[in-house]
C-alpha cells in the first residue's frame, strides 16, 4: 500500500505557499483559491489560519467585485462554506446574503441539469443561514 502522507504534505505546502495570498487576485485566482480552500478544509482542517484567511479573502473579493464573479463561482464558494464547520464560514455566508438573493433569481431562470444542482446548493445554504439574515430576490 502507498504511503500518502508525503503527497498530502506536498499538496499542503503548495496550497499554502502559492501566490493566493497576494492582493492582486483576479477572478480566476479566486476560483482556484475556492478549489484549494475546499480541499484544504477537508484534508487539512487543522490549517485554521490559512482556511480563515482564504474565506475572508474570497468573501471580500466577491462583495467588492459582485458583477465580476460568475454565479457558478459564487455557488461553488457557498457550497464550500456550507461544508466548513467554522464561525468564519457562517459569517461569510451571512456577509454574502445579498449575493445569495441574487443567485436565487439567477437559478430560477436556469434551465437544464445545473438547475437542480444549483437549487440543492441554495437550499443547503438557506438551511445554514442565521434566521436574522434577510434574503431578498
């Protein structure tokens, strides 16, 4: 049987040392960071500092660049947040509540296979929102 520990450690080092920490992140960089965040939070949940930093960075980017971020990227980030059991993830979901409202409208207009996937992601998100958070579509 193969020892995966060296592979995990190499992957972790690559995620932590990549250029995702700089302030010049583009939309594509954010999408890559979301994928890295999802992996790190699953495989290395003890990397709290990196996970918290990444969640905050992505949230700020989406809030400040609302129109530049695709609906699918927002949904993928929301799905990722829904899988992370940390207060910063819940705070990010609440900070993106306006974006979630816009996504509800967008998903309602979607046709085809992705509609069911998108509706499931949104349904899961609605279940995790603080009841004081107001969503408007």
